[in-house]
C-alpha cells in the first residue's frame, strides 16, 4: 500500500470517526437534555400540585373559620334576644315582638349550623347540629316560661323556670363543646382516622 492510499484511508477513517462521534455525541446530548427536561417538568408538576393542595387546604380552613364565626355570632344574637325577652316578660311588657325576634335569630343560627356540612369535617357538623338543637330547646323553654309568666300561672311557672334553667345549662354546654371543636379543627387541623 502506498503512502497516498494510506493517507486517504486514514482521512476516510478520521472523517467517519468524526461523523460517528458527532452523531453519538449529539444523541447523548439530546438524551441528556430530554432527561433534564423530563425531570424539570416532573418537578414543576409536583410543585404546582403541592401548591394547589396547600391553597385548597387554606381555602377550606378560611371557609370553616367564617362559618364558625357566623355560628358564634348568631348564637350570641339568640342569647341577647332571649335576655331581652326575659327582661321584658318579667317587667310585664308585651313579648310577642321579642318572641318573633328570638325565633328569627334561632332560624338564622339553625341554617348557619347546617352550612358546616359543606366543608366538614363531620365532627364540626355534629357539634354545630347539637348546638342548633340545644338552642331550639332553650328557645322553646323560654317561650313556655314567658307564656306561664304572662298568664299569672304560678303553679306552672316554677316548673317552666326549672325547664328554662335546664335548657340554658344544656345549650351552654353545647356552645362550649362547639367552641372546643372549632379550636381543634381551625388551629390544629382535622383528626386523622389513624390517630
């Protein structure tokens, strides 16, 4: 083999090696870039998913806080209306308008308590429902007491007063229990089933 052919073969082999090296290098670079892009996309998806879950949890907590606050405000409105009803009845003043006000405040509380079904958890809904029912019983006891007080039925007024105290005690216990459940859920989150 002469030197010219050897140089030609060496040039062809060198050129082929350069082309093959470029192709293989390009393919390896493309695979690395694709893998890097896949990892970046996966990281972005995880970040967005985590952020969406965090924002959803925050939104639910805000809605629960609003509902709990509304329930406590409506409960206070009922207590205030009942206090004014008792004062008026004991002073011998007409009570019909105040009874209607108490009933309206009770309905607002009742409806607001059932909003807890929307955002849960069940523990919060059950505590709100118990508060609503205890408040209804307290309102009924107040109406019975006022009715007996205004009819000068001293025989039944004492029994109605006893029912009134019992109902007030139960509603106070339920209001305290509801407040504790709100604190637990709003400040510490929901209890997990495995806890």
